[in-house]
C-alpha cells in the first residue's frame, strides 16, 4: 500500500468512525469540545502511523484505543486540584483495564449516546442557528462545506458559528446530559433539524462522486426512531420520521447500476420499497392524529406521500402538491420552498406559471449560488421549447453543483438541449 493509498484509507475510515469516537469520549470525559479535540489528535496519529505500518485489522478499535490513551495523558497533565478530575481519571483507568474490546463498546453505546450528544450540542445557551451546525460538524462528521450547503450560507459563516458555539460550550462548563421535561422540549426542534439535515445530506450528497450516502440516511432514520421513543406524543417527530421513510423508500430507484442519478419522473416505481412506504404512511397518519398536519415536516411528508400513492408518474396529483407547498411556504417563508412550489405549479398549471414563481425569487440571497435554481429554470424552459436558454441554464447549474454525479447529469441535459 502506498502512502497515498493509506492516506485515503485513513480519511475514509475516519469519516465513518469520527461520530462514534466523539460520542464515546464525550460520555467518558463529560466535555464535548475536549472529546472532539482528542479525536482529531487520534486522526493525526493514524495519518502518521498507518502509511508505514499499514491499516490495522480493526481500524475503529485502533482509533478508539488511541483516543482513550490521549484522554488519559491529557488528564494526567492537568493539575489534579479537583476531586472530580481525579475520580474521572480513576474511572478511565479502570475502563482501560476492564473494557479491552473498544469496538464492541462503541457499537453498544452508539444509539442512545449519539442522540444524547446531539441534545447536548443543541443546548439553549447556544445561538439557535449555531446548534445544528455544531452538532452536524462535531458529532455527525459533516464537513463545513456540506453544512454550508444545507443552510445555504457561506463556509466562513458556518465556521464562525461553530467556533463560537464550541467556545461557549467550553467556557460555560455545560454537562454531558440527557435533558428531561421542559429542557428536552426546548431543545427538540433543533435536534429534529439536525436529524433532518443528516438525512438530506445522505439523500443527495453535497460533494463527492456518489449521489447518495445511504449510511447517513440510515443513521438519520435510526435517530428518528429513537426520538419517537423519547417523545411519542410529539407530532413533528412523527412527521420527520414519515418524511425520511417515504423519501428513503425510493433509494433503489434513484440511481442506475453505475451510480448515475435517475430523476423522479423517470424512476422505475416497481423498485420503490412498499414496506417502507407503509411505515412512512403510518408515521404521517400518527402526526396528523396528534394535530400536526400543518407542521414543517408533516407537510413535506404529505407531499412525498402524493408521489408514493401514484403508481405511475402521470398519475401524480400535482395540484395537491402545489397546494401543500403553498401551505408550507406560509409556515417557513423560505425561497427553497418557493423553488419547489415552482416545480409543482409548473407541472399542475404549465411551465410558464412555474417560471413566474422563479422570477419572483431569483434575487433571493440564499439562492445566489444554489445550483437547483438554474436547474429548475432549465427544465421549465425545456418544456416551453426554449432550448438554447435551457442549455445555458443547465450549464450554469452544472458550474454551481458540488456533487460530481449531479454535475455530469446537468451537463448531459445541457448537451441534449444543444442537440435539439
């Protein structure tokens, strides 16, 4: 194995293991920023040792052992003036002797511990917009670029939010805890947003060569199900789970054998997972029973349910989808929702009506570098027969797209317009 191969292997394994490492160290150290710092040191150790020694048989266990050793060394360096510090060091030393199989320990704890750490990162002491950014970066392992895409802001803005949030966590001495009662309710909306954004990144990856990241979708679904167990009477939790289940049901149909994206209207609906659709429909019904039909996640789930009910693309109830997007728009006042409403209106009333909506949001700051704005415009122009304008729009969208698969799709559509 070359040094470059080892380096790529380290980063690939790190992307998978980072959330688990931070979760376990935060539980042991009761200090989230310190846990993140030590996991970064473990990464540097791997980058130093693996190119020469080779990737270990159990890389996750190697990283966990290294991180725990770093934690012990850190605590030994800190003056033991506080009884709690000394007690914590004794606990870690005991764990080091009694729990040698660190990989198994991580697998046992990842469920509840991951969600607990997300609740910690979503503490109300932190600014509202910093909570999900901190959790996504530090705990869930998303890059700053991926988070910036999720919020449609610059990478510098996201980085600043994360730095300030970490400083607040460190200076405030917040404990690693599972909130209850009113404290849990106060953090819940931020926690749901984190889960939602994890799923979105898995559903359509912001960067890289893969259009989907099923591991992130699966993790978000797991977190959503655990959350339901904690707050069974929260309609938005059920709405979010419904949205994720219904979207995930299309996974097998969204790419071809080579990994190339397949657009919704072109998908083989026989490949949609009917059992997952049924689970999603049950969750949506439960959200509505609890009075949450008009919630942010429940409305989106209702939109996806319209697609799930249509056996063929031609049977899609685009008028109802457009009405649901209009309702969602009053809830969020988001240009992204209006962008999606333009698609639905374009299908229900004709592409000219969709373009009229796009023209009203074209100058929204959030959409300035968003590739889907020119992509949607290109599709509406194509349907109007304005092929040269559509080609230009698809080329603009391709230049803005961060995902390689999506960029190739947009360039292919541009070429098709040039050949028309």
